[in-house]
């Protein structure tokens, strides 16, 4: 006895490009998210820390420091940088609300002479990142020693730009700036902006590297190349200038 099975109708194989494309895109997205999780320096959503490697998103994160406030203080806290918050002081154009002083940290270089350098969080967070990623590498390469202290000429000063009687107010009026006269090294040497800027040696090269590195961090960076008023210091401030800053 012979059995015959009915032949089922067949359909031609159809390759579904849409499904394949969706799978490929989904896989790429998952891979990208995993890669960003392993490389937070490239992820604009990843919180900034001072020790974080420099990446594609670093410029945007540094620019956000200029806003100061709780988000900026969180950067210091995540980075293990202790600080004292100070009460607001002053009034009108010289009202200083965002005031803090970081605890002295000679290993990072975030230590000052004179010791009192009360400024905005944006200034101090910028200084910490600048020291870690620009100043210390340049000091080690060019001078063979690390910076342990910053010599500063002041942060807060209720005045207009260049001490004029009229015109716009200086960022110093709200403590959103610092003037840096030089650096002290771990081996006991000092580097002075006034003395060494035109020395033509490794100290001059270091100062230029420090100045150029500050341009990546601060809203304004002024050096002896700007004018005679800055012959003895770098002026660094966190003025809001959008992405990037003014550098001379």
C-alpha cells in the first residue's frame, strides 16, 4: 500500500532587509553605549572628575564649570578635593555668592601663597583641572619637578576692568578670577612670571605651556603677551564666553 502526501505550496525565500538593518543598528547602539561607559571622557553625559582623562566631551564639561553652583561643587567632591564654603559677601556688582577655599593640596598643586584665595567654584575647579592636566605634565617634562604651590596676587577685588572709574566690572569684583604670579616647585625652585617670561630657557617654556593650557579651561586667560599691566602675572577668570574662551 502506498501513501501519498499532499505537496504543500512553497513561497520563495524573502530576505527582510528592514529586520537586518534594525538588528545592525541596535547592535551598534548597544556597542556605542558600552564603549562610552568604558570611556567616560568621551561621554557628555558622564560626570566630570578632575582625574578623568581628556576626551571629546572634556571641552564641553570644562565650559559648564563656569556656571559654578552645586554642579561645580559636585565635581570637586567627586574628585576628593575638600573645600570650605564661605558665606556671601558684598553687594550690587560686587556681590560674591559662590565663594569657597579648597583645602591645601600640595600634591595636586592646589595650594596658595598667600594662603587665602577665596574665589568661585568655577575658578577653583578650573585650577584643579589645569594643574592636573596641563601644569604638572609641563613642569615634570621641562623642569623635572612638580608644582606644589601657586603664588597668587589676589582673587576678589571690587573694581572695574583695569581699575578704571567707568566701564564694565572686572571678574575680580565677584571673585570669579585669580591673578597668578608664579609657581613653587617640589625641589625648592620658584618660577616667576615677571622674572622668567622672557628668560629664553626651560622656565620660559614652562610658563608658556602653562598659559596655553589655561586657554583650554578658563573663559579668559591673559599673560604678559596681552599688555604691560599683565607683565607680572597670568589673569585667569571664568567669564561666560560660550564654548572656548579669550586667550592672549
